[in-house]
């Protein structure tokens, strides 16, 4: 018989800090400490929180062309992204360790291994010892997101084992991908994370469906404007 367990979690719906990577990391660290002080053992922040979700921006992109102003704006956006691993991840790891929590946070990741010009929408899993336990790159950026983010692959469909159960999840609209959800269920996910930039009523219905379909607890987290 499975022993009943309870855990306090924190869904942190913080205001965005676009184009200001250091300020965003500072906010992550402060809010992680605050959540831990209130008893949380798992802390989740929204999609692309560090680096910023580019609401309303086109970066001067049209089919077949890019404007010079758009290129300069893209350069700013790229500069605000993080390397994984990297100094910003280490800072957030130190905050998680000091707070003694699992910290899961959405970042805009700069690929420093294969293509320095490619960005990914990534979910980081950081342990209470400060170590980077895993990362998931969004499999299929939605609509115009494909202008700015590369596609992840199945190798990053990550779950981590914690004292509170198996934790894993998907980012925003990839939660509408049945086979991606099945991959999470197949890994035995108990606490399902769904960081997003969406808060519409139909999104709430999606989260309820996932909880019922997967027989798991679902944490939805979007940015507060």
C-alpha cells in the first residue's frame, strides 16, 4: 500500500523582467527564499521567466526578410538568454540550496554547444543541493515562437525523483501534444509541471484534463503582467 504523502508547493506568478537577465535571476532568488520561508519544498516559476517571453514582438521578421531594427532587438534578446550550465544557473542553484527546495524555472537558453545563435525555451530542474538535475527544451514552439526558438527533442522529456514523488512536465502549448503527455505518464509523474504564458479559460480546462487523465497533481504557472 502506498503511504500517503503531503508537500507544500509554491507556484510563483511573478511579473516579467524582459531584457534584464540579472534582475530576473535576482527575483528568482528572492522569491525562492520567500516561498521556502512559508514552507514550500517545491518552487515553480513561469515559462521563459529568465530571458523573457517576447509578448508582441516580431523582431522585424517577415517571410523572406528581417529589418535592421529587428536584428538589433534580437541581439538584445539573445544577450539576455542564459547558458546551461552557466553563472546564472549557478546563482539559482545557490538560492535553491540555501532554501532547501527543488526549484523549477523557465529560462530562455542559449545553445553554447552546437549553435551559438539558437535559443530554446527551457525548463530547468534544480535540486535542494543546488545541482542541476535536468532540463527540458520545448519540443514544438507555438506559432510565431518558431521565429525565435529552436525545437527541442525527445531526449529532454525529463522527470526527477524527489522525496515528494516523481516531478516532470511540459511547457505551455506542448501540453496539447498527446504523445508528449503520455511520455510523462509513462515515467510515472506524480507532480506535473505546466509553466506557461497562457491563462485563458480553455487553458484551465486543459490542466484539469491532464490531472484527470494522468492521475497526477498539476501545477500551472503563468507570468503576471
